[in-house]
C-alpha cells in the first residue's frame, strides 16, 4: 500500500498493511537539512526540502506545509516578529485589531497574492509534484479561535467572549471566509487533506467553545468537505472538556495533545473517529528511550483500538534523538490497524 491507499482504507475501517505514521515535524525537519528555521518559515523550497528529507528518512505517510500560525495574520497586515532560528511570532502588544473597529475596513488577503499564504500554497504545490501518490500532502489553515487571537490578541479575545458577542461573530465570520478560500487554493495546488489548527480553543471552557467556537470550526470543516478533502483537527493543550463536541465536527482525524485522555476520547467520540497518538512530545518522545517510546505508544494503541494513527501530542521537538523518532516510526511500521 502507498500512503494514499493506506489512508483511504483507514478512513473506511478496512485492514491496512501497517498503521498510519503522521507526526508533525517543523523545526526538526529544518534541522535535518541544516537550515535555520527562519529560512524554513520564509521559503517554501526550504520547507519542502526539509519535509521530503524527513519523510523519506523515517517513512512518514505525509509531508506537511505547516511552519507557524502567523501566515494569514501577516497577510492581513499584522506585525510579525522574525527570528533567525525560531518560528515567527505575533506582536501581542501591537495586535492588528487592538481597535476592534478596524475589522470593518479589514480586507481579506489574496492567498495567491505573493504573501506568506502564497508561500504555503507554493509549498503544497512543490510537495505534491515531488511525492505524487507515494505520500499525503498536508495543507493547513488556522481555526477561528487561534486566528482571532492572532488578529486581536489572545487576552483581549478572551474578554471579548464576555463583552462583545456581535464582534466575536463578525470576527469569526471574517476568518471563516478567509480560511475557506485558503483551503481552496491549497486543494487546487495538490493538498491531500487540510489540517485546522485552533490551539487557543483549548483555553476556553465547553460553554464558550460550543456557543462561539464550535459553530465556526464546523463551517470550515463543512466547507473543506465540500471541496472533497478530509480534515485533520489539531487543538494543542488540554481539550478534555471539549472532546464530545470536537467529535461532532465530523473531522476525519482528531489530534489530541498529551494532557487529554485518548481512552476518554474513544468513549466520547464516534467509534470510527481516527485519533492520533498523543504521547508527550518531550517527556515520552524527546526524553524517552526506544523501549519506553514503544511502550507509551502501545498503551495508547490499546486504549484506542482501531482507527489509530501514530504520532505525538504535538510537534516533534527539534533536538529529539534520531533513534527515538525511529522508534516511533518502527511502531507504525510493525503494527497493523
């Protein structure tokens, strides 16, 4: 089986030759080719080189276009801090929408307009041309809560949930349209599926999530499905109180960060929900041994049963020993769904 066939079979609950192996690598991939992360985040060619090298070396089922959550915000005009060998970051003290009235005049950026969104589209296109049917190509967009935090500032956004419901709905509506268009052009460029990163959603309780965030995540998920692509949801942090609602979004893949229980997720989500293994990226993967990594993954696999993907709770840390990443890969390569 190639990765596309393996993924298609896993989605249907059919037997596969081995488990899917889909960890997130960013700084780790840049380091594999000896390039500073600032270059990786700015230049799609560097990103593609790092992803291809890493996927080939460890047998990953996917190559990815993720680098940081600041692409859309940057193209909207947000102030971004750049670093030579770290991910770019939003200037929280100078948020683009510090004055919420600015939303009325904010224009949605053209994802093919030569900015940072366009760079990701080029990465998807280049990766698709290089891997063909051998591997999946992961496109990526930000979710409403994460993107709202990037544009408004995370602390201010949290107050907005209580202070200004109409503004939240206007902001999230703006974001949905922007992200759906971004997903469309990545699909056209050759993305096999689209990931949605909504890290800030783990900071709200279930009431706010279900009232404000979930409906707009659902709009993005449904729109991507209408494009004919599967969806991977990635919310960093402890999402335990949100698991049941997350399972109702209809995403083909749900990533869980290490504070959340995979056993509980299996109980609260549909039985056919593909779940990505959530071993602690630092304690279990970076600081572990090949045997302890095998055991940690095996524990999650036993808790979840079928519809299981091998990975980690979040990004593979850049200084993880190669033997540890190989141990994670070996589990997938030697176990069936």
